[in-house]
């Protein structure tokens, strides 16, 4: 792995291009084991030295940072001005990872329920093309529509189209008041409550499904639950929302509700984000149509797996501890189920020798490959890690 100084990057990328050497863009390189294996012989080019906050305009609610800046440092800089990026830290213990890595994998977490995904928070992007030429898209103000929408194209590209060097993002005020609520019990009753909530005028920050095994990890009953995060400028408003949800839970069925203060809510969210979990044998990113979440949670192939899933988005993560006996065919069974429910499954981590493809071919594979050829004609970037194109196993 190479971690060059910022001024060395363009020459280094040009040299790799001219010599036709395969290479892989990386941020802090903290999650290179996720997804398809790095092709042997590829040069991993880390942006860990691109780690500065370049500009923060609190009045415009924007921040410009270099791509290798750790997300935790970005949040700390914003916190001084009572602002934040409305995204989860990447799943797992240890380093929070870089803001560029977060964008490259298209991650946002459960906060997308209210604040949308990371791609919707991007305002501008700076990058190096595969041949070392610098390019930009977007701008530094929220109402900017200049140029092609490369920001969304690069979000979730896994480094396959170019090296992200700089990002401008929209920030938000930190909520003055934050409370939570977990609601647990019969799966069908929880489903009725979830459907009512998604149609209601209430605007929680997040509404996450938890599987029974994940609830058990948190010391609760081994039953599915809904974990809600509520934010407002008024404590009275939060109390009214919690009371309304409690009443609706009684109408939906036999459900147990427990209000949470901010500290307890944060502790539960940390469990759902894997911050208290050792590196698992399996880590699966999955998505289904939101209305199919109940069917997914009731599936036998998921019965022993901790799972957190956004009720509004249908996107989430499931995992298995190193000592859990989860054969590869069970994961393939879960993948088939996700497809039947209108979604997908991506294998982020798997045991050595499991041999599963990280992802399958997307229906739009020809278009994806055509875009790849335009950005990387020599096919040197992130070989085998092009989302939507099944990697060789």
C-alpha cells in the first residue's frame, strides 16, 4: 500500500496509467477486506494523507474536506458549530473510516430515513481520473446544478471509476433534543405499527427493524423490535410523539414500549452499528422492498442472524459471529429470498474459502460496463470490484 503526499498523487496516478499497472483507490484502507478480494498485484493507493478540513461555512451549512479525512474528525469539527453530517459511522469497531470511503461505498445507515443517503448530501466532488487528470463536478453551495452529476455516479462506485480527492457536503444543525423508543412483540403487530408510522405525519430520524438475535445481544427479549430515534427543538414535542406512538402500539397489538433517553438510545444504536461486536465471520449488506421487511424477518434462513434494517428504505446489515455455524448455502438461500422480495444481497465479509460472489450481475450490467470503459479505458482501476458486475470467485 502507498500513502503519498497530496502533491505526489497526480504524478503517481499518471505513472500507473502509463505503465498499465492495476491499482485500487482507498481512503484510510480500514475496510479493504470488504467486498470482492483485491486483485493480486494491484497497488493500493491510500488517501490517508489527504486528511484536512479545507473549508467550513457554518452560515451556508456546507463543509469541504479532503477525501482521506476520518469521518470522526469531520464530525468533531462540525460539532464545534453545533452541526453534523447526518450519516452513521461505517459498521464495525475501530477506525471510523474516511469520508471518501463512506462515499465510495454509498453508505449512510439508518439516518437516511429522515435525511436521505450520502449521495443526497453531496454538493461537490474533486477527483483524479484513471489517467491522472484532475476533474470536478458540482460546487460549494447547496443550490448548484452545474455540470454532469458525477457525484451520484461516484457514490457507491467502490473506487472503480476514479480516485475521489475532495468532497463538499451539506451539513445540518445538531438536534437540541433527542429521545428514543423501542417497541417489541409480535411481528405482525409490529408490521402494522410500522406501516401506520410510515404513512403518518410523524418524522422520526430513523425507524430500524431489529431481529430477535440482535435484540438479545442488547439484553432484551429474543423478539423482533422497532427502534426509533426522535429529534426536535422541543422536549414537549418529543413527549407528545412518544405518547402518540405508545397509544398506536396498543391499537396495533400486544406490544411492549420502552422510552429511551439520549444516552440509552445512543448505546443501542452502537450495538446496531457493530461497535460492540468483534469482526464477524459474515457481514451481509441487504435490501428488500420496505413492505417485505416482515417476510424477511420471519424467514428461517435469517432466524439466527443479528439484523438491522431501515423500515422506510428496506436497506440494512446482517452478520454472523466467527463461532456461528453459517454455511455458505444458507447465505445463498438468503440472497435468493432477497431477490424474491425485490432486493439484493451483497457479501461484505465471508470466511476464507466460502467462495461466494460479493454481488451478482445487475440487469443494467451492459450500461455499467459502458460507463466503466469511458472512465477507465485500460481497465486498471479496482479490477473485479465494479458494482453490478459479478466478480470472478
